[in-house]
C-alpha cells in the first residue's frame, strides 16, 4: 500500500493528497529550488521534517487511518 502525505506551510496553507511530497510540492509551488528542513530533537540530534521551497517552509506529515 502506498503512503500518503500532506504538508502545511508557515502561513497555514495546506497541501493534500501527496504521494511524492518533494516532487509534488515543487510542482504545485512552481519552484525547483528545494532544501530539506530540519528541527532539533531533545537529545541534540536533527530530524528531517519537511522542505523549504522558494518562500514556503513546508512541514510534511504522513496521513494514516486511525485503525491502521
């Protein structure tokens, strides 16, 4: 079964129905310049949480059913 994703940018704009988030966000935002976005964890490491595409900081989430 294929995974599904959604993204939320810093303005609260949502992007639903993503299967390949990096590629599809790039197409939807009409921008090919993409950087990974990271956040720090409590243990001092970094974790990839989304993408910076043009002026949009998109945090990506996997969408799952409640009973999966």
